[in-house]
C-alpha cells in the first residue's frame, strides 16, 4: 500500500460517517478485500431513528454480506395499515405481495437504529474498527484536494480523543450526511433547495381506539400523518409535517430541537387520527430539502448516502438509496485496493452509475412528497377531497396486483446500469438473460441436482459466473487463465445451471447486477471483463 513517495497507507479505505451508508460501504469493501476504518463525529453510537423502512433491492444487496436474516429478525415483514379518511378507516395489507422474482416481496418496517446495530455488529465480527467521537476536518495539503486516479494516498486530518490526528488511506468515502465535510473538499455543487415544510418526529403514548401494532396513516388537507408501531422510547412513532421557513443555518436532515408537547398534540388532533396524546417521550423537528451533488466524487475521494443526495421522507427512499450507493461503491473500492494496479475505469463507473439513479429516485420522492405534504393549493385540494372516495378504496386495496406494483416501485425497478463501461455484451449475445447493467432476478434454477433460487447462489461476496447447462469448461482452473484469476479465488464463484439449456455464461457483479453475458462460454471474452473490473490480473 505504498503511495510512491515513501508513505504507507494505514488502511485501504477510510469511511467518514457511520450511518447505514457508511457502515455498508465499509462492510462491502472489507468483504471484497479492502482494509477499512470508520470514523464518526458522534460521541455515542446509538441515536434516535429517522428512517423506518427497507425495500427489497436493499435487502437483496445486503444478503451476501450475511446481515439480512438479522435485519428481518428485528423487522415487521407483514405490515398492515389503517388509512384514516375522515370518519372512515380503510384497511390495507402491505406484506407478501405477488412478486415472484425477489425473496423479499413485502414492505419491511425496521428502525434505522436496528439497521445500524446489525451492520456495526457485522463489522465488529470482522475486526473492522469504528471510532466514535472522531471528526474529519479535511485533508493535509489541501491546496491539492482534487487528486486524480493515480495521485497516491489520501492524508486525512482527524480530531478526537486519543487520536493521532492523521490517517493515511488509499481511498476516502464521505458518508457524513447532508452537511458533509467531505463533499466540501470535492468541489461538488449542492443542487436543489429546501422544502416549505419540515418533518416532526415524536415517540408517543396515545389514548384512543387505535388498533395496536399497525401502521396508521391519516389523510388531511394539511398533509399526511404516519403512526408507526416502532417507537424507540414509547409505543408509537409519529411522522408528520408542518409549515417551516428554515434559515440559512438550518441543519437539514439532522434531528433538530424538541417540539413542544402541545404542538405534537395539535398535529395528532388535526390529523384526524382518533387518538389523544397522553405523553410525549421524545420529539425532534427535521428541516427537509431536495438536493443532489453535481458529482459523487473522483478517485480517491467519493460521496455516498446523504452526503451525495438529500430526499424528503416520502417513500422511505433515503436510507435505501444510501445503502445502494454503498453496495455499488464498496466492491469497487475493495477490488481497486487489491488489484495491484490502478483501476480508473472501474472507479469512474461509481458516479456514472449512481448519479443518474439518484436523480430518478429524487424525482420520485419529490413527486410523492408533493402529494403527501405540499402546501400548494392543488395538493391541498386533492388531499381534501380524497375522503369522498373512501367507499371505493377497499376493493382497490384488496387487488393484490396494485399492492405489488406499489411495493415494486419503491424497490426502484427503474434503476439500471446498462450504459456503464463495465456492462459488457459478449459475442454471440445471450438473449435469454437480463442485459448487462440490469438486476439479476431471483429465478428458480437447478444446480447439482438441487432446486435453488439464483439469489441463493449469489448470497456470498464476490463475482458469480452462471454457466448454462451445455456450456463448455471455462478453463479458468489451468494455464494462463488460472494465473489471471489466482488473486481472487475466494471472490470468484462458478455455478452450472442444468435447468437452463444453452452454451452461454453470465457474470453477476457483487451488487447483484449483470456485468457480462455471452451466448458462448468464451474464456477470452470473460477474462477481458474480469480484468476490467479488477477480478483478474493482466
């Protein structure tokens, strides 16, 4: 890990920020070969949750890291909702939709604190250090902050108790939230603006006939109010909105000052929920904005999660989008750390892939939030007349296809990387498989006489090569091909699918997307792609 100037890196990767995006980046990078350290300026690891939902794509991506089962143990995977429309209450089932191509066909309600706990425990088990109360303050030699892909090492200035104040790494991942210090050194522009409403979070005890253990949604002309049975200091967690005019110093996305109890009681009362606040155990106001960084970084400094994009809470996309950033970035940093050569083309694909994806998600959340909370007269009118349609909603909500489409939309099916430099089509084309850059669906397959699902096969870190039944041997186990991949034996997995006739091969990236497909299992074309992503030597 020599930087070429007599300095040795302390770690391959320094991650700034220990939220879901930072912890996932660290776990993904470490699982793919990198040495990692994480720092966070918070003095205490545990904090109140802002996010409360995971979607299928995030769970799929986390599965190879061995944490999905632990997350599901802490989650509600069969949520039911009660939608309050004036005096009428409509029931909706949000679990186990008809989605045959995923192992997680449901909304998953889980506290951000639980997600962070599970990821932190996984890092601890792997010996990855997370330091609390350590603040990133910039780079040494900041007159040269915009390092190029071959510029050597990152010299970070850190401040904290018992900390030497200096950390050298090959790469730096800024996952330090919407007020990111790392974003400031990249020169990225922070495009977008504030919302005219702010969020109110509160943990409550309520009196009234609310069905326990369910998600309650109240629709009023002033906005939607959500009650989750996921309170951390009480039975219920409230998420509501109210008009706001944050000043230039507002800490967007951060937990702000407490909200007076009478104000919390007013929000519950005016929402139309048939309940009264008995006790407010905890509350906070959160200034909201919609923004995206003009760049997600250039090697060796990258941005992920809230440091790269800021969302409204609509659709529960913020935590999920940050995890998907991390899953994309982490394996590339892991491979780049151990390839023994620069991989500029691979590292450039992070921003080229995730920036368009984040723009699409931001557009989706912006649209949903307009309907949920905007003070615009059109949005207020739509929410005001919605109770008149209450009689026709129950039969609609009983339509399984409608629930399935909603759950699928929140899982971001519109995100693909087809135009990426590492999405390669071989010759001849393997037309029966998803195109390179598309997600691998969780289809059934037969391997070694056993019926399995494709996502079971790919549920360990690394690149997975799926051989069709009649494909010739890849000859990766002997000769020059063996030498090319010998540095990645534990991260290259070959599966022959006897249930899939043909002679082709498909390479699945560590984040679950198809990277290469070919109608013939041609070792030469496959090795070219493996070299491109750093999974094989030149």
